C-alpha cells in the first residue's frame, strides 16, 4: 500500500475534495454500521462463547465484526494497482477515500 500511495498523482483529486470526503466517510461508516448490526443479530440469535467457555461481551463482538468489515482498503489498493487505475481520477479518489 505504501508503494501505491507513492505512485498516486494527487493533482487528479484537486477540486474533488468534498467528493473524496463523502466517499471516505461512507466507505468507513457503512461497512462498520452494517457489520455491527449483523453482529447484534448474530449475538442475539446464537449463544456466544469463547473457545474456553467464557461469555463473549456484546460490545466487543459488535466492535470486532464492525472493524472487520471496514478493512477493505487493502484489497481495494491491490485491485486498483492490478488494473493500472492508480493514475486515473477515479483510482485516486477510490484510493484516497479510506485514507483521509
């Protein structure tokens, strides 16, 4: 991801800061909230026990699943790099959004 960040042409994002900000917030909040809601549903529908039999706390489970859903930036960076999109306006916005 560091190498991809070095290759980005930030001039392509000039004038689109607001769009990048909206994409950034939504790319983090939507998966996190969706994951947390999924975690609450799963928590209430199945008994949650750790491998050693201790009870799993609802908040910890929801935060873990929500954060797990947010870590898509690594895959996105690889896709953009493989397709040669890191030097296009769309690729720059897509790459910068999760890293604001």
